């Protein structure tokens, strides 16, 4: 501190310098962010719909550099180049569409129209469109369009390079083909009369559109990715709004008789192209590669039901490539069964691809609730020879990570439940207080939870690990077909709720339901006991005698078993339901699910509500009694007359935690039951139910620790058991004794769990011999842990 006191000026100076540098860096960073924000905002405003051809106007126009030109086919914005690239790039570009018909009435003569012009600050590029009209068919639009462009001047940009004769051809987007050229490029190197004239002829309107679009926005490369079958031909689907706004006006002008306008789509079969108009649908993900294709296919067939299913995302087709194998994931059924009819579009599209000639291995996601719930999965090759698991490997990495996390939580629940409940039973069997009524309740609870962990949760964990490892494949959900045309419309026709009428799953279902009911009734008895002690502590031993508690426990187990048998009864036999997403069986039949289960849930709901009420009343009574006792002790001058060495705040915390955990687990079970009974439309309902059911069953893992670990007697017995397992030569080692907390050792007075004990105190103040009136033989109620 002395060094700091003498050198505080130096430290202050260094701090000031560092703060100044930090402020300068922060200011510079903020300026960069602000400038980037303004540039982004400017770019966004430039890309707004108002800046693109979106409406028809009657008059052409022009303007200065940077203005928006109002044309007969809409507005086309002039954009500025951001710099970079070649030094001779043009700074701005405007495109004006202005069709002007010649006055030549001779139909045999060539008709010339001015298409438009690229206007820059210094140079211009003019376009001329020439249509050859057949004299015999001059009354209808021509079937072939010849487009020629005359270029004047020399300039370059990203898409078109006119700097030299050699660069001019390489700057075009479409290659020259002698058989069917996309464009023809005419010029004479030796032409001294018009040395700057260059002429390109386009054989299709589509190529002319590509040329104009490339000059304005860059190359358009989506044609090969959006080809769909249509009749005996194929169509390239254009959904890019910019390309549609640039190109569609030309088709409507020069290919009028060849284009058919339908609802939300325009088809021009002469150029094998379809323009998908703005539809307000959003692609669900980047993996939905068939989104635009399905939209176009349904519109072409005027299938409004399937179009809406694709548009709202209820019908999806996701493509994934897993180690070189193409995999399709097809969504389940919708409310109106749209997928049954929409699946034909998938078959038609892939019939000519790898699914059309090769075997298809079809499975269904009935196991994993994190993503692609109930999706049909189609593999183009058998995955097992490559070391893949057809029921697991198709999931994306994030889904596999989520499912692995859920399996890890199940492992923790099983390990904690088995360890804790076995420890409770061993300690109870070795201890001298196993005949106490509260210990009888806890022993019954531990036994029910242990059975649940060993015979229900542990086998369920084994099922999950077996599916991931590929050792468990249900033949009902894994089939092989010669090609995709033979795959049935199975999407959404299989249920993940499977009826079981025998075997281990039926036994596991009976244990799941019965042990759950036993746990709820036992926790109700424990909460009622705590409430009685806080209200009528003297009558506790009268009400909770050992024979009565034993009779209650036997009645609880018998009632639970009979209730489950009633729930499982169906047509003279017993059946249960196994839910593949949860990997759990429940002791209820489909008939009992509709008739008996609601009544049982209502009764158990009342029991759970009473459990919470008694627990809260016990907490309140205990808090009031401790406050009253503290006030009386202050009057006596005593600090603490309670024989227990535990703090009241610790007892209160444990009681509150018991109530909170009980409310949490039972609420989860109630939510899952309501979702299953009502068939409510909830996003990711299977995942929600999975978390709810496992959260409810996880009570078997925290009950032994929450109801026993706070007990001094339990901790002493645990230490005694562990010590007995340690060799005698190591028991006196100091390092081993240091591992045991001081409060867990036997120098503290033992007590019997979270019990409400009655301590009779006959003490006077150590500081004064005076005794307050009415304090003799005063009974104080306290909770001892």
C-alpha cells in the first residue's frame, strides 16, 4: 500500500494514456460501423421494389445520371459502381426500355424497333431488335425472334468487356455453338469504314434477357438448378424477381402468342421457361432445394391444395448428401391429407434421376424428436455397407448433437436414480430406525423409484443407444423398393404410438404406470405427515402408528396395480402403448386412453393438489413457529433452546425445495397428458412431450437425495457403510478423514430425516434466574434434519 501511495501519480498518468487510446480506437470503430451502416442502408434503398420494373407506365423518359427512368415497361434504376476491378469500369449505368414501331407498312420488309440503350456519362450502347416476319403468317406473331445489337464506342464492366476485339467475345455469358448458337457475333477486323461497329445476334429472347440482366446485375446461373418436367418437355423456372422484371416484358411483347399466363406463373413453352410471380411464400431452409420447383409444378397443374401445403411449409422435401449418398426427407401428412396427393410431384421429378433407376431404401423417423419428426427418409443406396445407420446418419449434425444431449441427460437420470435408491434401501436395512413411520414411507418411495429406474428407464436408455448404433431396426419402418415410382404414398400413414400386447414392453408399461402412482400417493402421505406435525404434533404418534403406515403402504401398492390393470384392459385382454419418440411404454390401452384415463387423471390431480396444499401449510406453520420461538427466546435471554444443531433456514429451504420439485414434475406430466389426449397442434409437440415425460420420471433420481441426504442420521449411516468397505489399515488415515465433512461425522447428534420433532424445553436463562410467566414446561416445535 505504501508503494501505491507514493506512485499514484504515475499510475494515474498511465491510466489516462490508456483511456485516451481506448477512446480513439472506439471512436474510429464507431465511425467505421456508422459508415458501413449508411452504405448498407443506401444499398437497401437501391434494391427496393420501387427501383425495379414493377408497374407499367405510359410514357418514356430519361434523366441525369443516377435518376430512375420511367419507361413503358416500368422503372429501371441507374446504379453506381462501387469501385475496384479494372480501372476503366464505367461509373454508372442506366437502362431505358422504349419500343418504337416503324411506319413501314410493308409486311415483307424487315421491321426494326429500338429496344433501349445503356447510357453512361461518356458513352452509349444502343440495341436494335429486328424481327423477321413471314409474309404468309404475318397476321400472327413470329415464331422465331432474331435480336441484333449494334455497339458503338468502347468501354467495359464486369459482365461485358468491349475493350478489344478478342475480349469482346470472351466477355459474353453464352458460348457460341455452331449447331444452335446462343448468339452470333459479327464484325470485320478490316472494316475501315465503321471500325467501332459491333453486332451480336441472339437466336432466343431468353439469351437476350440474360445479356441485359448480366450487364445490370451480374450473371444469372439458376437455370440448370430449376428445371422441372412439364408434359413431354422440361421448363426452367425463374423465381428471381429482378430477372423476372427485366425479362418478362420482352416475352410479353415479342412472344405474345407463345406465353400462357396462369395463376402466379407465366409459361413460355417456345423457350422452355416459366416465370414464377411473387407468391409470398418463404423457403423453410436452404436444404429445401425443391421449394420453387414444387411451387411451380403445383401451379402448372392448378393444384391449390398442394401449393398451399408447399407455401406454408407443411409439405417439405429436403435433400441431403451423406457420404456421397443422396437422401430425401419428405414431411408427414397435413390436416387435409395434402401430402398423399403432393407426393406424386416428388416421384415425377426424381423419376429421371438416381431414384428412377436404382433401388430406394425407405425408412421413417419415428425415434428422434429434435428435427424431421415423422419424415419419410429415402436413400439412393444402402447405407449399411458404408458404415452408416439408416435410422440415425441422415440427421444433420445439430440434430445429432441435440439427441446426444438428451441421451446424456437420460444417463444422468438412470445413474442418479439407481445409485441413490439402492443407497437408501441399504442404509434403511442396516439402520436402527427402519421401523419409524416416516422411514417406512421413504422406504416404499425408494423401492418404487428403484424398480422404475431398473426396469423402465435403464431398458429405455438401452433402446436409444441401440438405435444410434444400428442394432435395433424395426422392419415395419424399413423397406426397400426397386425405384421411387414403386414407393407407396406412405407419408404420414404410420403412427408412432404402437400397441403392444405382450413381452417385456407390456411388463415395462405396467411398472411405469404403477410405480408412478405409488410415488405420488407416498409423497402425499409424507406431506400430510409434515402438516400434522406442525399443527398437532402431539397426535403424530397416535395417527401415524407403524401398523397404520404399513397398511397404507400395502393399500397403495395394491390400488396402483389394480388401477393400471383397469387402464390396460381392452377386449378381454391387456395391452399397452409404446411411444417410439419417448422410448417409453405406458400402461394404458387405446380404449382406456379415452375412457378410464381421464377419471384416473382427475383423482391423481386432486391428490397432487392436496400434496402441494399440505406442503405449503407445513412451510407456513413452521415459519410462524420459528419466529414465535425466536421472540420468546429473546425475552428469556437465550440464543437457542433447540436441541438440534441445524439452522432453521436450512430446514425451511429443504421443505420449499421438496414442494418446488414436486410441483415441477407433476406439472410436466399433466402437460404431456393434455397434449396427447387433446392432439393439440403445438410446434415440436413430440419434443415437448419427450422432455415432459422424462422430466416427470426424473423424480425417481432426485427423490432419494432430496428426502434423505439432509438427514444427519442418513449421512452418518452412509459414512459408516463406506467406512466398512474401506480396509481397516486405511480407516485412520488423515487424508481419508479429511474427505468427510465435519458436520457429517458422529460428533453431532443424529436425527431422523426431515421430521417434525417435539422438544420439551425446561431451561432458564443463563444470564438471569428470572423466568417468564407461562414458560415452564413450554413445548417448542422444531424441525430437525
